C-alpha cells in the first residue's frame, strides 16, 4: 500500500501543478471519493481470505459479528469498497496517515 500511495502522490503533484488554477474545486469531491474507494478496493483485494478480512476488520474496531459477515461476503472488491463497515474500518484519515496527499484537499475543507 505504501508503494501505491507513493506513486499516487507523485502523479497528483504533477497533475495538481498543471490543473491547480481552476474554478471547479467542487468537482474534486467526487474525485477524492473515487480515489478513496479505489484504495479501499485494492486493500480488500490484498486481504484474500475471508478469515483475514474478518480479522483485519476486527483490528479496526468493527464488531465481531459484523466483521465476520462482511469479511465472508462474496461481493467483488469494488462493490465491497462501498459497504458501510469497510468504509468505517478504512476512513479517509487512515489513508492520510499513510501519507496520501489528495489534490486540493486544503481548499475543499
């Protein structure tokens, strides 16, 4: 995950330098949402086994039974990235703590 975030930061730095002067800052909200959802899907894919998924959700303070049902779900990673318990377990602050810098985040708050 660290390598993915490092490559994203390089890409965003160049992209934001080019498109930084824009009048469409509200459009970045949907872009941020998509990026975070994609990162959740990648992380869900990395946790291959249902047992690992349930254990990782429980590590992140999700109740045991909810983590078990969510971890054993047969949905694909993109669909699971929008499930409530996965979003609670992997919030935006988690990815920001790993070093992710989203473009225009300081202007959108």
